[in-house]
């Protein structure tokens, strides 16, 4: 049976409210504990129920509540989480963490976390063995449990705010690849379901893309002189039609300026060198 520590604050809050309702009906504390255990499949002591009903203990006094109602900022956080961010639980410290090369990406994630009521910490990490990185970390059980919850719930919010979700995901996993006469945007991930969602949302915005299997499970790769094997298939979503790359640039884009600037400069040069081609490509884009 579950314990209170296993539950998100929102569910504990519902259980507390139910305990008060049962007490108002005249039920004993012991019977309330048994009723709640049956109804919510959670282990509760009589003493805990007594403290709740008498108001001598508030589970949320030390819990920072966050706003998990659908919002552009939450959609961005979900996109980042399904990309580069990670969650961990150690000694009941529920952490969400992002470590990235680009400072502006870290700042965007920090801003989104603050907008939902979280209190993130930030810093810079020097690593002699790899590229120095900026990090953003927040300790919040409610956000942790939300992100760890059913993926479909996260997808529902992504569908409400597709641009922000896609921007968060492509900030995490995306690349802008620019040649003198062509450009493309792509993102790689092991979770095919996530990439299929991205493809669906891009299509809603009039952006064509395709998904490819780019690495197979068991395939070897050399990273910093060491050989590794892929534990799962790796998939890549590519936006390669030039009108779709342009639409992605203006409709979604990157908050990472070095990537966004690459695309903007490419299309600026294209417009200068081939005005008619540029106008034909962009005439359907707002």
C-alpha cells in the first residue's frame, strides 16, 4: 500500500479534505483512517488523521506549491523535460535538473520555472573532461510527480500550447544545420512516441517533417576516445523542405540565439541572392 510520501501534494490535499468531511459526519479518527486507506489505497495512522482534523499539522507548511494548470510556460518545461532535463529522487529530495552549454537556454528554463511558482537555483559548472555547462535545478515534489506521471497528460498540455512545447523540445534536442544553399532543423530522441507528437504538432503549424531511424540498438559509437553501444534505437525528426524550415524559424524558433541566428542569417542571405525564390517560399507564411 502507498504511503503519503509516495503521493503528489495535490492528492494528499484531496485526502486531507476527505478526512475533514468524514470527521464532520461524526466518524471516529480510527474509522476515518480505515476509510481513507480503502478509498485512496494509502496507509494512514489514526494520529495523522487526528492532527489533520484538529489543524495541528499541515503537510504543506514546508512544500512549495506550483501552478500546474496548462500554460505556455508549463508546455515549455514539458518540452525541455522530454529532451535534456532529468528528474531524480534521492532521500526524498525531488529534483528537476537541466545542464546545458547555452546560457540563454538555461535562463529560459529558469524563467519558465519561476513563472509557475518554483524556486530554481542556477550555476556554472567547469568540467575539464567536457564542455563547461550552465545548470538549473529545482527541488519540488509536486513538479517531480507531475513530470513523472502519465505521459499522455504531458502530451495534452503540449497540444494546447504546441509552439512553446516544440520550442522547449527543440532547445533541448534540436540542431540548426546550415549549408550555403540549404538549411534543415532536426531533433533526435530515443522515444519515438515523443517525436511522433512533435511531428503531429508541426503539421498543425503547416511544417512538414519526417522521422528516421538513425542508430540501431547495439550499434557502436566512439565518444571522446571510448567505444559505446546504443542501448536503444535512436530516431531523428528532420525538417528539410525550405518553406517548412522557414516556417519553423518564424513560428517556433529557438530561444538559443546561436541556433536561431544561424537560420535567420541563412534566410536573409537567401532573400538577398534570390529574391523571387525567397518570396515564393515564404508567401504562405504569416
